[in-house]
C-alpha cells in the first residue's frame, strides 16, 4: 500500500482539528460522501446543553501557507449550492503552522456572491483572513454569527413565502429595509390580499360591516385585478344601503371576468365557468335593482 499524499493527510488533520473545536458548541456530523461533496460537516448548534434543530454547515480546509489570508477559487455551482441551502454555510480553514482555525460566513457575503454569480467567469475566489478565530475558548463570535445567519435565512425564507417577520430578540424588533426580488414582492402582495379577505369576512361574520367596508375599500385600492374583491365590496355596500357603490362594484367585477381569457382554460371541471360567474353577479345586480340598463348582458 502506497504512502498517503501529504495534501490528503493535511486535509484529514485539518478536519480533525476543526471537528474538535466544533464539538465545544455543536454536534458535528459527517455527511454521506456520495451526496454532499461541498459540505464536510452538518452541525447542530447547542443551546443550554441540548441539541435543537438549528443546523449550520461547514466546509473544512487545511493549509500550510496561511500568511495574512487564505484563498481559493470555487466553482460557481458550489457557491450556488451553498447559497441555496436552508442552513448557513461556513468555510473553516486550519493553519497547520499556527494550529489555529479561521472562518468566514457565506451568508454574510450573500449579496456580493449573488452579484459575482452573474459574471462570465467560471469560478469565484474566496478568502479567509485572521480576524475571525475559532478556538476552544474562542467561539463566541462564531456562535453569534451563526445565530445572526439563521435569523437572516429565516427572514429570507419567510419573504419567499410572502410572510415577512420582525427581526431581533426581546421586546424591540425591526424590519430590515431591503430591495425585494419581484417574486418575493408578488408573494407578499398575494399574502396581504388573502389576509385582508380573511379579516373582511371575519368582520362580516361578527356583524361589523362598517369595518368590513373600510378594509374592503382599501383592498380595492391595493389590488384591482380580482373580480371577487369587487363582488365582496358590492355585497357589503348592499348591506349598508350603498346601492350606487354596490352596482358600480358589481359592474367592475363583470368587467374583470370578461377580460379573463385564462379562466375557462385553467379551471377544474368542477369550477364554474366565466359565464357562470357573470350570471351569478348579474343576479345579485337584478336583486338590487341595478341591472336594468343592459350593460351586463352576457354574449
């Protein structure tokens, strides 16, 4: 059996040293090598002596030549893989000369790395300097960064779901001012629309039609693209004896329905057709006495 190359031995020594330091505040586990070649450790962060389901991931490196900083080029597919994880990723480098471990947060560099992924180069060069040390008694900054990154990722995931949250621990919290990608903004708008409809219907069930009216009026200004908003507003106006407003709202609902060319193509067989919807709205208008001028005839 041939001798093990020094670079492989150094990698093993580095992983062992990093594993030793990680165990002071986490439960590090080795992933299946057939699955995750870009990750060396899956770690569960300790809290009060237990292992909660708060994961962070580590890419471990070893070197004999750290100098002022360590650097290496990574393929863009690796960087994208790290950024797409639901847990924060860290590069930890073991310096075989000083026997120290130094680290960097991928999540902390997210915006910079996202921009570099747009470049025409095939790789991205990352560096780790000596400002962030991971030691047996020097892990507080690293743990603080993990918690911050976990919070940042949770915030980002909630934005993707359309449910932004306040950031911070304790009584005083904040919402970061961020430029939202279009899909995030659309998810939030849709969640606001859905939430407002729930609140409006809650007011209706409770008999509080004045607040239902106020909120629904705001909903129409916020989102004018859904026929059901205008039907809902028409029904509330009808109860409040606002006949003219109800009739105008019903007519707008029909106008939106007639402009929807995708409804009948995408609806399920059990869903009403667009003409069924229009006919239903027209019945409400006739009952209210506002469908006598012929503006709402179906073709």
